[in-house]
C-alpha cells in the first residue's frame, strides 16, 4: 500500500457515500437527525479532493491531513469518531511511504484504540466499532485469503444490496490479494 492506494480508497469511498447519500439520510432520520448522508458525503469528498492534489508520500502525513479535513468537513458525531480512527492510523504510519498488510493491521488497530479511548466505547455496544473490530482482528491474525474464500463458498459472489459492490473483490484488489476479509452482520459467526 502506498500514497496512491490511500488516495484511491478515499476516492472510492467518496463515490459510494455520494451515491448512497439519500439512503443514509433516510436511515439516519429513523433514529437520528438525518444528517449522516450529507456529513459522510461531504467529509469523504473533501478528503478525496484534497488528496488528489497532494504530492505527499508519507502515509502518516496523508492520513493526518485526511483526519483534519474530514473532521472539518463532516461535523457530526460519526465524523469525529472516524477522524479519531484516521488520527490513530496516521500516528502508526508516520514516516512510512509503503505499508504491507501487517503495517495496515497495526495502523487500523491504533485507529480503533484511539476511537475507543476518545469515545469511551468498546466492541459489542452497537457502534461503528462492531463493523471495524472483527476485520481488524482477522487482518492481524492472517495474511491469506482463507476467510474470503470461505465466505464465497458459504454465500457465493455477494454484492452489497445498496452499494452494488462485491466487497471481497474490492478489498482484495486494494490490498493486492494478501489479506483475509470478514464481512458479517454477526461477528461471532464463524465462516
């Protein structure tokens, strides 16, 4: 993983947030203030735009810059929480211009820990941590595609219902195929 990969990831996320802005607003209106779609779309778009114009190659500096831009452009609780995650990742990747799966796992763990510290939450409390924690744990434990293959065998070629993306193939392409990916609404379920 290098600067171009991070820029590409933020660009892809920005596109998905923009496509699904209305859907996220609808979901958030059911139990919140309805700003989630706008704040996520604005935040990721601001980061993707800024990074596209950046020549920075230090992964830590890129992520720290992303954290600052995202926090300013997405002034919501989830925006702040995700900014903490980016900040933790930035600190772990400071000085790196290339990262392997192990570095990425360590950085994601650092981001998760900063979120837990700042938000006072932990996995199992029905927060964004429940989406992040299982994947980080698997990423830390393995660098092969066994889980992704097991997922495909169990569920077939699965396309997400509202993004239309096959996330196993998507993340496999981003990281070069040397990782294990768990996508589940039930992190306790073993695949």
